[in-house]
């Protein structure tokens, strides 16, 4: 490496000159930046998408066998009344199934998750005294139930373990251990058998002895009490007194005496140490299994949580060799594959950019010197990502990959100018100093415009805002680092390593040791491309209005192309897992559902592309959080995710015999949820009316969907028809016998649904003791009417104080923001435009004649898309404003920034055309690309206008200055544009050699937008911007009433020197 020559005076930029004089120090600082970047990368969390920091709290409660309407009226509403007093709540959703209710509280942006959890806990605890006595303790989770589990696995055992033993082992050992893993939000267990002590009541024996069920339950509960009786103190010691429980084991229950009677429990019931009635079945590849669905906490890292869970599970399996676990869905594998693909695309982008530089410089050494700073910039950006609290995900890595072409732009402009000075015979040190100073203002303006474009990310919110912030911060940091590199590393390496032609300075050139760094007139490039461009530019300046017409036509075409595009929120995530679900009519038994599920299992397992199959019968989702005996779901894992869609469509036809067949939605979340509330198009019907009244309207909306080709998997969150018995209290009779509705309801619930009389503790395990009548007798209306009720006037049959009648209810109820809600959900057939289908449905809704107190809104992806595009358009408007501010301050002009920014709309033409040709949709990632283009395309304009201004100030005439600027800056303009296009090309075409290409659906659209936008904006900018510059100058001259060709923009022209050529000298050269 050369050392600074003492005879050469450097009078360029102080920062660049210092770097040229101190090459060792700059080199060491560059290596230090690499080390810091690598350390930051090793500590950064890894995820598929940026985390959306929206505080979400889920509250779950159980009320054994209570109907959904009871769960809403007696459990959900009192809690809603308390929760709605919390400030900062965005939405409150209540979902009730048989015996369970879940309230999901979503908070506004900016609310801290821990504070949200504590506030919800306090309000729910305040509502507990108003809830029925048998409601379980609430379970609080910082998890959104709409999010799919990050990890699903099924555990099977050898023949040595029964289903009861397997489930007990999982509940007592596996679940608590996994829940302790940092970041785990919930572990849902399904399948196997649960131990339960059943007390089967003998109705005939009870009626013969005039004993009520409540008396049996009370006797068991009072016997299983461990009471402290105080203590006895003496001078030497203190002795505690207690009365131990009379129930030592299940066998002693039968011998318990019923107070006030001569009878024992065994005289009226049969005590069985058995299992709970099955609510669901779980299988792995057709074999009985216990399944675990692991959800992460909101804000936690997918890869870290999954890795911790895997480590814990592997350790547990090693301790229990009789068990085998199979992972049926693992989002962390998808994340790792997507990250690997993104890193490979970044490396390929660097190679592509290097080939672009080599194509123009045609010198390997100079090319390597030019791209030498790229690794420093890319790696050091990871330190900035860490500093801003971001994660390594496909968005930040996409930003890095596409930034390769951007960050090398500054170095290209600087090094190309240095290379040109070397071609003219200057000493490398002097060339590096003078050339860097000559383009410093342009490079600064170019970088600041890119940074300014992403400043409006502070005004965005929601999912799209998080994506834009992650992308924008990464690009802005990379540009800031590249700006420093362009003024330090770039001139230093060029001065000491660049290859140049050491020609003797010509007579017109100043002495290398003394010439100031002023604008100079250099020989114009004489290549064919340069001559062709000079000719085209001369024609454009002579036919300015024709160029204006071309520009207007281009804008009109871009508007037309934009209107023909399809719109979407985010690309659908490609995955190796898919969910399949079906639903029998309400009231179907669990065994009937299981029979159909087994038939479907055989078909699915016969597909050669299926790697594993997890089955859950008796639930509407991939977990058993809500009981639904008429529903079943399958989690299908394919061998290669590229074939997942083919498997989906093949199974859709083969499983058409299943009622209510549905597949998991293809959206950006991915996952295997098949519920109606998770499908692509969701019509939310809301009202204060009863759900029975709203159901007719919901059915009309569903019927409209059925008539629109393109909608598939149509379903509803409200399914009426579940058989049930309704009890109506006879007011006069109940008053006569001294019983209340609550007493009667409690007694009936004990008999029919069963009640937990007590909990038996043995060996550290808790087992419920449930008093109930046999299942085969619960549906006999005559038997139920003869049930004895314990009243102040003695036992009376139920039929004397209440009327029992058959009816029907719903399997699930839903409330949204304290209003009743029914969701009609549907997926979209492959190749169909979701927005077009939704518009068609919306247009048909007025014909239904909806009542004024019933509203229909579209949620799901539609709501996200609407909010996302609003945020993006706002960010785009602010980006244009901020770019104008930066350019106005840089060029000290109100008008010239408008000329420079003319390149912006021309980039949209190419972007829209590229999307149209490639068949992609205009989604949030494409919008991010459009915002990025706003900063990219003005870079070329800056290069042209800055040089033209310099030459005008040097005394050159307007037209000659424009042609001169175009000729001198053509090569760096083409190089920078080609570098951006080349850097984006591997992502756009999905070029991968070592990785699977996972996540390319997210990255492709943005890359295609950049390529198309850069192509058209570069071509049109080279012609339109110079013409607009000349027209602006003419307008200013006309307003000032002086000839445009003789009026330079400066107030005074500096005296003519050898470095400041006159127009005559320019004409002599060009002649």
C-alpha cells in the first residue's frame, strides 16, 4: 500500500484527505466495524417476520358442561363490564363454547404488554365474586389465540403404557417443564385419558330413599376437608392440631355417611376409580397419541422459543425411552430456512454488483477495490439492527440484500470519478482527494434522500408499519454507514490501490501539486454509448415539448397499468404444513365424527407426498381449547413445501365427502387453523340483537357468497341446531316448595352434566370426584322429570316445579366489543382476486335490506390491507415532502428539487409494468418498494443537476452545461442503476444454489418493483430531467426578463480561468 507523498498537497474534503493520509488507521477501524457487526449478529434474535408489538392478553375460564349461552351470560358479560374500564383497549372479543369461555383483549399501540397483563388480571379478579361458584380459576396468557402454534408434536408410547398413563405423564412432567421455557405462552394438550373418580348415581335408589343428589355431593365435599384446629402451647413446645380428611382413597368414598340419614354413599351410587368422559381423540399417523401445541408469548422470538422447547423435550424423551415424539409442525425450521435463503440472496447480490462494476471498469483490481467496502457496510449494519432493537428476519435481510446495490452507489460515484481523473493522468493521491471533493455534495444528497424517504416510518402503525420500520431502519442505517465508507475507505483504497493510466498532464491541466479542487472542463467520453446519448439529449433539448408529451404519455400508461393490478395485503406464506377440517351438523356425537375422521385419515396417508398426519377429533382448531364433538382437524405435513399446494388441491377433491370441509387459509400468517374466523374473507355481522335473530341475516350473507364463483370453504362461527333440554321453572310451584331457579338449576346440572364434589389429593396428584348420573339415562326425559330435589318441605320430583322441553342451541357464541357477532368466513380459490370477490359481495349486501341496527364489516386480511395501505400512502406523502426538504436545503433552491423529483413518477411506470408482467399483486411489500424508489430514482437526477450547476457557475452556457453533465455522469448513472438492478435480480428470479428459497414469496415482489422502477426511471430521467432543467431555467429567465442562454444561475460569474471554460472553448472541443 502506498504512503502519502509529502510533495502532494491534498486540499479536498478534510475527512477524505485524512483517510488518504492515514490508511492504517482507516483499515483498522474498518476491521473493528466488521468485528462489532459479527458480534451483534451472533446475539440478534431470529424470526420469520418482525414482531408486531401489540399487547394481547387472553383470559380462559371453565364452567363444567355449561352451555355457550350460559358462559356468555354468567361468565363473559360480568368480566367484560370490568375489563372495558381499562384505558388503551382497542378490541375485546369473547368466544364461548361448551364449558369454556375465552376473552381476548387487544390493546392500542404503545401499551406495554406487562402493564396490560396486570391490568386485565386485576379487573378479572374483581369480577370473580359475581361469577357462578363452580367456575374455574382464570388462566391468563400473553398470547393471541389467532396465532398458530409455533411447534406441534405428537407423543406416543409402546404397549407398556395405557392412554391414561401417557396423558398423566405428559400433564405432570412434559407440560410444566415446557411451560418454564422462556417465551412459551401456552401449551395445549389433547388426547389420551384423564383420571377421574366417578360417583354414578342410582336414581331409583335415591327416589326410594328420598335422597337428593345435592346431599350426596355435600357429604363427599364435607368429608374431604383438612381442617386446622389451632395449637396447644406448653413451656417446652407448641403442638398443632388438625382434623385430617376422612377420604384417604377412592374406596372410602362409598362408606361415607350422608348426614341426617342412615344411608351411605355406596347405598345410592357406584364409586369408580376411572377416567373422564372423552372430549377429544388425538392420533399420529393413525395411532393414538397425546398432542402438544406450543404457542409463544406475544413479542417473543420464534426460533429461540422453539429451540428451548426442543431442548427441553429432547431431555425429557431421554429420561423416558418408552416414548416417541414426532414433530408435525415447526415454524422455527421455516424461519431458519427463510433466513438461510435471504443470506444467500445477499451474497449473490454482492457478486452481481461486483460483476456490474467489472463490466464498466474492465479491470479486476479496480473492481475489487470498488467493492471492498461492501462486506464492511453489510456486516456493520447488523450492529445498527441490534442497536435499534430489531431482529434478523426476512424483512431486515431483504433490506440488506436490496441495499447492496444502494450502498455501492456512493462508492461507485466516488471511485468512478477517481478512475476518470486517473485516466487523465493525475497522481492517485491527488485524484482520490480532488475527485471525492468534486462529488461530495452529490453523494451526500443521494444518501440523505434515501434516509429521508424512510423517516416517515415514525407515522405508520399496525403490521404494515412494523414491516416498513424494520425495512426502512435497516436501509437507512446501511446508507449512513455507506456514506461514511464513501468518504473514508473508498478514497483511501483508491489512492493506494487503484490502477490508473499515468499520462502526462496536458498543457491545459493544472499542476498536480498546486491546482485547487475547482470544477474543471475535461474531455468528454468518446464511446459509442456516450455519443448516442449526447445526440439523443441534443434532440430532446431541441424538441422539449415532444419530450413533455412523452412524459405525460408515460404517466398516463402507468395510471392505466396500476388500475389493472390486483391488490393484496401480504403474500401468502409457503409452508410444508396445511390444516384440514370438517364439521358435522350440531349435535353429532364424538364417535360419529371419529368414524369419518378415520376414513379421511386413510385417504390422506395414502398420498405419497404426505410425511406425517396429526388428527384431533372433538375440537374446532389445532388445540382442544374449545369442545366441539362434531368437529375434527388434521395437520398434514408434506415432504417438500414446493408440493404443498398440489397436495392441497388433490386432497380437496378426495375429501369432498366430508361435511363442512375446509382448508387452512393461505395468508401471510401461515398456520393450520381452519376456523371460519381465520379464513381469507371474513364478513363480521354485529348487532345488539340476539344471535338467533342475527342468524337469518348471516345465512343470507353466506348464501350470497355461495352464488359468487371464487369463494370456497364457506363457513360460519354460529351453528344453530345442537339438541338441548330447556328447563322453565313453574313460579307458583317453586314458591310453594320454597326453591329458587338457582337451586333447581344447580341440582339438575349436578345430575345431568355432573358436578365436581371435591378433589382428592394422592401422591401430589389432584383427581376430581364427579357426581353424575350414567350417560345413557341423561337423554330420557321421563327419568329426568322424576329426579328428586331437596327442598325445605322435603324431596319433590323435578317435574312438579319445572317444565323440561327439547330445544336447540349453538355450538359456539361470539361477542366483539360487547356486541353479539357472527362471522361468515370463506377462502379464495386459486387464481382468484380476493379484493374483487369482496367488492362483489359488498355491492350485493344492500339488496339484503339489512336492519339499521345490524352492521356488516369486513375483517381479517381486508381490514389489515385497508389499514396498511392507509399507512403506506401517508408514509409515501411524507417521504416526498422530506426528500424535497433535503434537496431544497442541499441545492439552496425551491424550484430545482422539483426538477430532480420528476424521476419519481416515472419509476412507478416500470414498477407497475413489472408487477403486471410477472403476475404479482400490489401488496404491502410492493408499497415498500415504491417508497424506496422515491429515494432511489432521484439519485440519478442529483448527479445530472449537480454537475450542470457546477458548470453553469463556471460560466458554461445552459445547453452545453446540460449536455456536458449528461456525458460526464452517464457512466456512473448507468453503473449505479445496473448495480441496484443486479443486486435485486437474484431475489426477483429466486436464484438459489445452497438454500431452499423459503420465504421468497415475501422478497420477490419488492425486488421486481425495484427492477422495473429503476429501468424506466433511468431511461426517462436521462431525457426528461435535462429537458425540465432547461425549461425551468428558461422560465426563470423569462420571469427575470433576460436571455436564458446567457444567464447562469449564480448572481455573479467567477472570472474565467483555465479551469473554468467558456462556451466558446466547449464548442471548440466538441467540434
